């Protein structure tokens, strides 16, 4: 632990930054190992299948803004990443006995994503194979709203809704 603290200390410059880095690294070194690696890793906006134990009656998600869960026939649960962070999922039987508890970590996409910053404004692009707009949590409000409106309009057209009129 001391070596890890010293390595973190070397990475900081300046007295205030060094003090912050030292405190941060010490706290991070003392964190339990089970928090370091989530039992279920999900990429934002993607789904992951988890096999449930028998006789599950209730599923509880700790923070539904981070992950969502739905139970499917055949004892399968679908976990969908909604926001960055860590939460948990608990499966209970009818009497309230805990049958399963897992930690879920939602991470951002790593492959084929380009994030562009213009000052404090952020835009995200999916580059598979050419770069196109993609909305991600953390994008600037104007960019996020414009892309969301375009996606909603396209989805509406695909479901047979009338074309939106220009304002």
C-alpha cells in the first residue's frame, strides 16, 4: 500500500495537488477489493443477460438511473446500462429471502467512439465505419437535445407516425 501511495504522489505536481493526490490515493488503496471489480459489467446503452436463480419473485435495482432490469421468461434477467456508475441488483423470493445480489458497473463505450470538446461543450460520435452523431450522458444540452429530437423523429417515421412539420 505504501508503494502505491508513493507512486500516486510522484504523479502530482505542486504542494496542494500533491496533498490531494496523496489523500485520494490512500483512500483508494483502502477501498475494499470487491468494489474494484464489479460482478456484472455493462456498457452504456447496451444489454447484458443474467441467469436468475429459481423462484425469483422480485428484482430490485439500487439506482435505476444507472441500470435497468427486466425479467424475461425462462429465468433470464436483462440488465441495460442507463448511466455511468455502480449500483446493485437484488433478487428476492416471495417471502423476501435474498436469492442473489450482484454489483453492476456501467461503463462508457470504448471502441469506435470519438468525443469532441469545444470549450466546455461535449459531442459524441460513433465511428463504425464512418463517424455519425451519437448522444451520450454528459454531452452538452444543445447537442444532446438536437440529436435526441432527430432520433425521435426518425423513430416516429419508422413506426408510421406523420412526418414532423418544420417550425
